């Protein structure tokens, strides 16, 4: 049963968004933490704080959040995607690959599982394997932005320019106003 979201919570999250946009990251965290006090199990606030800690390289704090994130199933994978993100942030590619492989077994129907495995493979230079996993992620969800971007990048890195152009054309048709795809086409 979802709890109703209070106006105070919404205001605090909007303030956090504003601070993030303006590059005031410390204030962003303060507003996120205040929002979490209002709604302690809100998965959006939990996820944002976890992401903040990872981005700030405060990995111990991010790791300490994983049990709460898992208990609230914030990633809909019992915390496994958070464990994956933490392993990637730590540069622990082997752990990240192991977690991602397990995700493709336990949650094979989800695009994010295949995207995670692609990301881990890409990070270890296994670009052909990364491409295969990104293609599978897109088979599950054709609008997976990260999978599309990484698929294009891997194709370029491998010198598969025709494939990269084809993937880029697909991305531009799905997201015609996305400046990232526009820049990739120019480069």
C-alpha cells in the first residue's frame, strides 16, 4: 500500500531538483535527506540519495543504504542493481559482472538486467559481448536510452561504423530532440 505523498515532501524534492540543476550538490543532499525524514521509505528519495553518494564517491554511505533500498525493493531487483552500481563505482568489475549475470538469470525479462551486463562488459573492454547485451536490453525495451547510447559507443569503438550509424538513426527516430544523439551523429 503506497503512502500518500505530502506537499512538504514534494516541496523538498523540488528544492533538491533546483539545487542539482544549479550545481549546489551539498544543498541538494540536505533537501533529499529532509524529504526522507518526511517519508522514510520513499524509494525515489532513497534512490536519489544513493546516487548522490555514488557520484560524490562516498561509497561507504552508499553501501550502508543498500539494505534499506533492498527492503523497499527500490530497484525491483531486491537491491541487486544497487549492488551492481556500487561494484562498478568501486571499479570491482568481476563482482559487477557476477551480479549482472545473476540479474540476467533472475530478472531476464527486464531490460535493465541486460543493460547492466553490457555496462560491465564494456567497462572490461569486452565490447562485442557488451553489444550483444545492449541489443538484448533493447529487445526488452526499445527505448532504453543508456543501452542505445552505449551500443552506439561500443560500435564506434570497434570500428563498426555502419552498425553505429544504423543504431544512431534508430535512436534519432525514437528521440529526435535528444542533443546527445545529435552530437554523436556529428562526431
